[in-house]
C-alpha cells in the first residue's frame, strides 16, 4: 500500500461527490455530527451500534458485516471513502474493518471532518437513500489483528507501539483528556512499548504528515523494521490510525492493531505493567 | 453566516452539565467559551489541549453555544482553537476543580 492508494484529498473528494461507484461513509462514535451536517451523499456508520457486537465484547462478525453493508447499500466493487471526526480515529478503525473483511477499494479522506470544516466546504443534512445490495464479506484477515496472548508474547520480542498520550502511557491519566477519568483498570503501559502518540503523525488540520516526516518519527522512536509490530491505545481506534500510517502509508510489513488495547490489557490478572515515561524491561 | 452544527465527534456533549458521576474533588476541569473578535460564541470550533511542552493531549469540538470542556490534571496547559473563522491560543494554569476560561479567535 501507499499514500496514493490509501488516501484521498478533500479536493479529490469534492470533485467526486457524484461519481458512480464512489460511496462516502462518515464514521463516528457520536453520529449527531452526521445528523447536523455531512458531506453531500455520505451515509453514516455508528462505531458503537453498527460496528460493535451488542452482546459480546467484540466487533461484528463476517455475517454481521455482510448484513450491515448490504442494508446500507454498499457493493463489493464500490470505492469506499471513509471520513469522520476526532482526526479520523473512527474512520481509520472502520478502514481497518473493511480491510479485515477483504474489501477491495477503500480509502481515507485526508483530514476527515476537521479539514472539511476548516476549509469551509459544503455540508448537507439530506440523507441519501441507497438500494439494498448483497454484500459478501471475506473471512477475517487476522494477519492485521492482534489478540491478548500474542501481545503478552510480544513483550521484548516485537515492536510494541503505545499511541496514547504521554500521560496515559505513564499511568498519570487513564483516558484521553476530553473524557472523565474514573475507570477501574490499572494505569501504565505494556513493558518495552515505545510511546509514539497518534497525534505525532497528524498535522493540526487532521491531515497526515508527509511520508518522510512519518518515517523519521517512527525511526527515531526506535521501531525496528526487522521486527513485527503491534500498535495499541485504549480501545483500539487511535491505534487503527497508527496502524494505517505504518501499514498503509509507510508500507511496513506485519503490522497488527491490538483492538483490545489498554481497556483489556490493563484489566488482565497477572500481566506485567510499567509505570512512568520509560518503556521498561521485558 | 451561521456555522453548521457539528457538535459531537465522539466527545460528550460539550454544553451538557458535568455528569453526576464525575468527582470534582479529584478532577481538573478546564472549560470555557470560544468567541470571535466581535465577542460572539463560535460553535463547531476545534479546541486542542496541549501540555506544557506543547505536546497534543486532546481535542474537542465546541457546542453550538461555543462551549468546550477538558478533564485534565493540575498544571500549565495551552488551549488552541481552530475554526473556519480564525484561530486563537490561551495559556491556562489549572488547579483541581473547575477552571473557567475565555478563548478568543483572532480575526
């Protein structure tokens, strides 16, 4: 993958709003943003209601994903353009899903909602009606998804990238600073993880930094290209953003997103945890 | 021109009362209103919370009334607002409890 095949600009998007076979999809945790105004022609996906299983702690399975996209009128051969708020966190999470379930042509809109807003581009409240389709998701590609045991085994052997803020990494905060902090799990990070906050990879307007800047950031953080990499955050959405940077923009091999992330790891019994700013020892 | 309502974006409703479960004895809340050069509230602005080294910590979108809110920690922080109407910065020394500030956009 590369920037050209994984990312489109706001200018490209504006010129292709009516292009047949191109489907704009807004993805957010809170879809009131979509309801208040969205890119013309875009449909919405709700990160919690649509993409998470409503009973088990997991995301939707192959059948549920097929049913969801069929119901929303998305075909296997459509080009999907994902965007959202929060600097595209949840759009990147959805991108990872589309890849996991084998969708052929999917891209992120660089800068997401923020760039669109700061450019003062047009919104609409019209909700498009799309005819139902018969979408078939592939079996999940677990080569891009890490599970907890694999993460514990990765301590000291693989690149672990903690993409939360420095205060969350050190255990001083348990959640991003726009959310209340009370939570049951322990603070800290997985031993040997390097801290490269997701925000390092984004410009102020939400667009991604250049490939040269990105390569420098992860190189200086000590990411070893000879090793496999697992990215994690708190609930797996910010680490999807970094997974996208490493795998899709920089084209690194064997990069996984650990979607269980700190809310799972920090609640496990008996696993090692490191407090403070240093990665710590295996 | 009225900005569209783009509140939300994964952050809790910025103008809602602080949830009852939040303990203000423990939390450090930084809250306020973004105003333009004419003093009018600006909804749909992006407010970024940067730590004392200038590192990004969090970002929210202001409510239609221009309100933003962060749950931070005591210390020095920088607020930076971005909007289609202009940008603005403010340094805040926050203490435990509620810290109310005003953030003005340069024309």
